[in-house]
């Protein structure tokens, strides 16, 4: 942590003093702390993150654990007593958090008089390490095809990875879906470990694993690993193919004199969101795969032909979304402007274009009917969920929320909006939450005539929110006469989580995410994480974290969260490979 200013020190002292007064109160969390300090929750989240580098929840937990150490040193209490006095409702959870924070359970740490832990509290763990990423190539596709086989493969991958990493004294930091992140004090150990791993993975039944290694300076604090080297290692791993090990030039410099490690240069590459081109080497020991440069794909901004002369253009694929958008815009403009000068031979094509336009719809921003602005996130959440359900229908083109959102509080008629968006139908809605009841009014409008085709009034308990969303989506599809396959109906009716509190937190997080701005994005991440704490298999929440981190580093010269974007996207796909948020999260990586 950098040297704190007097103002920052004073603020943290207030936080610590306030928490000390509520130390045994297990329900004293971020919201309660913000109230005691006279701050908004979002402002508190942002300020703690900017000063400490930790989320507010992690910082509070860290303070509780530091007090636990003091209690152990001054007295001879039981673990349960310390857990209770420091605000942990569960002794087993306290032991887990203690071990995660300090590397030892309380009983083992007491043997050394907590001296090792005191050293950790004074000095955050800054290290120069070799960073290794691995993942199973094609794992997501296999999960969708044969889940049992995929799980068996991952289990064997973990067994080999764990035993080999331990042999070479590596440290396993994270598992994410089918991948791993680990560090080694020696680049030589990291490469030798990777070689032995790949040889084991290539034995029958073969596991198609990619490995990437880079050397860099990192800080290990709480559950976070911070440093540009993590992003670089992740990018290098993405270039690898099944059975190969790719390393950076920095790692090569440390292993080049090792006679038992063979290498081949693949040349320099300009990795995505990495400022300078990096020379990549492939480990060429017998039995390992050495990819051809022309066959390499991965997270690249542009390829460089020489180390000093990077190609000054992005890969054309990075422009693909804009190319597609522009193409559709030009097509719509052509259709609109050419209606009055169509030759008779072209009328059949125009009729087809009009038919396609008839199968299109926009969901306009819903209106919050209550005077309570705190309910806005629920109404917006219902709107987006209905929109997402409609987007699953192959027979229907649905305008994105981003395009529809610009018509919030805009004084334009439905026909005017229809012409601008090039859609036939519109969904309007308004509602409110009263206690445990959700009241919602929905109407479907024909954009070409401004005629109301259907309207419905819904009064449901909050526990029926998922049925409400799917029911409205199916009624809309029925009114505009689009074909909905049984598979899509099953997807629409699928419940994303059985925990309603987790879903409420998810909707709140999504609202902050769409607001944008660093403070709101950090708030969104904390809310998504709270949802995951309640439901560890909530795919959409993992997808939300991934997308939020993507927004945070979008356009940044030195992104810090790339591995978190990928890690959470993989977790989202693991728990729900057909979820729209999961697929979107993986696509943006």
C-alpha cells in the first residue's frame, strides 16, 4: 500500500474505531458502517477501495481477523470464543477465513506465538514470481455435449495439477472453471513443473491443456493478486495450443542456460491491452507440441513483424461489432429511402425486408409508478429480464437495452421511434413494489399504426417474480405471433437462482453497473459478490462481475482485471452454459 495522506489515515482510523465498537455484532456490515460514518454505501465502498485496494467487505473481514490475533495473544480463549467476539457467526467459517488470510489455522499459528502472522500484517506480500495459467482447451463445448465426461476430465486435471505443483513448491492461488492460476518463486521450477504436467496430461486418456508462463512483480493481499504480470501471463496462455507451453521473453532469460529445457522462438506478439510487443517462446522438449506462428490465435491486438516494428493496425476482428452494426444501419437506411423508387423487379425483395421488420420489437424503459426511488432497480430488472427472454426467440429481432434506454424521458411518438429503430412492435410497462407485492402494467403497441394490440395487469408476490417474467414474455410472443420453440420455452421458464435475496442483490448490482462510473461499478461488484455468497452457483451473478470488470478496464492502457473478467465468465458458463449473461460475459473477454 502506498504512503497514506493524513486525511486517509484519519478516515481509516474512524473506520477502525467504529468497527471496534461493533466488533461482536455479526450483522454489522458495509451498510451499517456507512450509516455510522454518515456516508452513502457507494461512497464508502469507493473510498475504502481507493485507499486500501480491498473491497469494503474484505477490509472489514481483515480488521476482524487482526483483532482475533490480538485476542489469541492476550488470552487463552477457545476458537469459538474468538469467533464470537470478532463477529463471525460460524466457527468453521472463522477458521476458513483465518487460514485464507494468514496461511495457517488458528491452532497451528498459535504454536509460533503468531510471529509469522505479525510479520504479514506489517508487510503486504510483494513478490517477484513466475506466474502460470493453465486451462483445458474445448472444455466449455465438452460440458454442453457430455457433462459427466467433462467433470471427470477436470477432476483428473486437478489431481495432476495439484500434485505436480506441490512437487515444485508452487503456490495455487485460484481455480476458475477449467483453469488455474499459480505462482512459483523460480521460473526454472515453473517451467519444469509445466513440462511434467504436460507429459502427464498427454498420457491416455489425454487432457488437452494449454499453459502460459510469465515472470513479474505481484502483490498478494487477502484474496487478491495484483500486478500487470498476471494479465500478461493470461494473454500468453491464450496463445497456446493443446499440449504446448508458451513462455515470455523474461522467463526465457531465466531458463535459457538450462540444458534440460529446450526452447523455440515464435517471435514477437502484441498482446491485447499490453503496451509493448513481447517475444514469445515455446518449450520444445520431446513430446510437447510447438505451435506454428501462423496457426496461433488468442488475445492479440495486432501482430508485429519485428520486435521494434509493431504493425500499427488492429486485427480486423476487433472491429467486427462496429462493422456489423454499420452494415445493419446502412441496410435499414437503404430500405427506408428506397421505398419510393423501387423497380417492379425489386418489389419481392422489399416485401421480404418488410416481413423481417414485422418480426422486430423494442422494450422501452419501464416507468416506476411508486414515489419510492429505491424500487427503480426492481422495475428496471423486470424490464431487462423480459427483454432477455424475448431475445432468446429465433423468430424475433429484439433491440438492445442500450438502444431503447436513450428513449427514457424523451418526448417522441411511437411511430417516430419505430422509424428511428426500424422495428414494428413496442413493449411499454410501468409498475411498483408494495410490500411483498409487485404490480405491473404491460402493453404491446404496433409501431406503424400506434395501435395498442394488447395490455395486461399483473399482481404477483415477489416470490413469483420468475414466473411473472416468463409469463409476460410468452404472452407478448403470442400476441405478435412469433414462433417459440419448446427449447426456448424451457430456457425462458428456467429459474436463475432459488434464492430470492440473491436475485434481489443481483438486480441492484445490475442497476449500478448500468449507471457506470468507477464508484458505481465497485458497488455493483460488491452486490454481485453478496449474491454469490448466498448462492455460490448463481451463474448470472458471476457473469455480472465479469462484465463489470470489463467495463472498468475498457479503454485502459494497462488493464488490471483481465484475469477476473475471464475467471468469472468461466464460472458463469460452468453453472449455466446457455445463460445469455454468461455467453455475453465470455464473448467480451
